[in-house]
């Protein structure tokens, strides 16, 4: 069993380079299936979720070539299979993007219900509604989602709730459909825009990504291009909080500052000194953080994927903070683990009340999901003594080379096998 051993209470100082966005990469990799010719993807994060997706691609007949540590070539020209098995799909939530991509390519697709972090009910009803709006028939049998159509035809769709996954998945299915598809109440996250930009680079005709109305004019063919994934705003935000809890001074490079706006504004309210550059931000934290109130919201609001991490920071703030989860109903499973380090947290429905303490103390803890693991890592960096974090495979699903990056900033962290 692998774990991280963190000797905390070390001030972190220096520069860190942010990897490509996990949430963009896991959508763009399946999107490459829609191309008639090979695609080269740059700035791909070296994380487990990406590795799983590349294995899925190879299992259905795509040729995947690793050109360097963060660049891959995907040749989808020989794919003949449109079914993703349970064994493959159960490992990662974003496997559902293969459904939209394969449906868009073959007019039929079959995939097991996806896995990934357990954050409560994460239905795919909006995905199904979108596929049906394009003329597909969707059936759920024996744990498999099967979608098929004689042909896909553009249509109008209003999402009942803002859903990043459904917005991207329906966009993938619609890009080669006949006619025009209009998606209303669409998600506006940066990785939605990145997927649209990638598809447009291949020859798609997508307009309005980044707004709540996206228009897609179907095209017959897409041709492979070279494309670079956007930086990961959540990884960047995580390192911003590492600077805060260690009273550090970290320059976070290879970022898009406007994607970090909600995070930046909130940590400024908590006392952080943030300096923005063209493609970097510097975070300095000379004093103890100040308490605040937060509610997670779809972009451009404060991201749900940063909620556990900011709670870890606020556990060390002066005063009492209130953090409300506005997206998922089961995102507080990390609270018990964080409490083991001395955090004073109380959960009430979708809200956690955080009574700040002056210091945290080391204890053995377990990551319960990806962002929960990141929260424990932040807390361990601030805690006095040696904290062992187990089940780190959750963290490695979404953070590229995190141990080496933290070491270069001065953290005392090692990966151990027991």
C-alpha cells in the first residue's frame, strides 16, 4: 500500500509549474475519436485518470503514441468498436465522454455506468436528454448505457440543471450531426471552452462556448491537429492554498489568471497577498488567514473542486467560516479525516461550519476522494509532526508529480510503500 509521509510546518517558497487541466484532458482525449486523422495533444497531465483513458482508447483500437512526458498522438482511424466495458468504465467518472464521442462517430455506442469519486448522486439524465434531442434512442440495461440512432440530427435542448459533463457530452455527439444544435443553460467552465476550441481546431463549427448558449453546426469530417491543453485551475488553486497554510511565498507558473478569479478574490479576502502576471500568480501569506463565507457554484463562481481544500485552509483561520456546497450533496466525507488533525468542523446538510484553530497536529489519515486527498495534503503541510496519508491513489488521479513539485518548494514529503 502506498502513502505519503509529510513532515509539516515547513514554509514553502519558490516556483511551481502547473500541469495541463485534468478536467479538460479527460474530455479532449475521447473527443479525438471524432477526428478522421491523428491528433497530437500537448500539455497532457501525467495522472492516473489520463492513463486509464489512454488504455480505453487502445482497447477499442486507437493507436496511442507517447511523444514525450506530456505529449501524445492519438490515431483513431482504425477504431471499429463502440463499446466500453464495465472493467474500464468503473475506474473513472469521465469515461462517460466516450459515449458522446462514439455516438457522434458511429451513431451508436455502449458503455457501463461510470465510476470515479463518490460525491453522491451524479445522474446522467441530462446527457441522455441531450442524446435523445439529437434523435438517439437511449436504453439502460444490466448496468450498460446504450445509445443508437439511424442518424443524428441537430435540435434544441435546454438543460434542466447546469452540467459540465452533459454540456461536453452532447457537444461531442452533436458536432457531426446534421443541421444545427442549440444548447441552452450550458456550463461555462474553462474546460468546456477548451473542448470546443479543440473541436473547432479540427474543423468543427461551435459558437458560444463560455456562455450559457452554445450553437453547433454539424460538419461531415474533422481532421487531426496539434493542440495544447489549458492549465489546471484546480491544481493552481491547491498550490495557492499550500502557500497560505505554510505562510509561504509561491509563484505559480503556467496558469491563466482569469480562470482563477473566484479563487483569487476569496483568498485575498482571507488575507493573502496575490500578484498577477501574464501567465503566473504569486501568493504570499505573512499572517494568519482570516475567516470568510463561501458557497460553491458553477463557473464563474467558486469551484466545487476547491471546496475541500479551502476548508483545510480555513481550519487554520482566525474566527469562524461557513462553507456551503452548492453543487454536490456528498462532498464532506473528508471532514472526519481533517478533524483527526485537529480541525474543528461541524457539518449541517450542505454546509460546514469551520471554527479556526491556531495549529494542526499530525495524525494518520485516509484520502476519501481526489479533492479530499488534496485537502488532507494541504493540512498535513501545515500540521506539526509527521502525517501519513493513505489511499493516495485518489490524489494521483488528478495531481501530476505532486511530491516532486512540493519538494522543490521546500516541503518534507516522501512516497512510501508498506
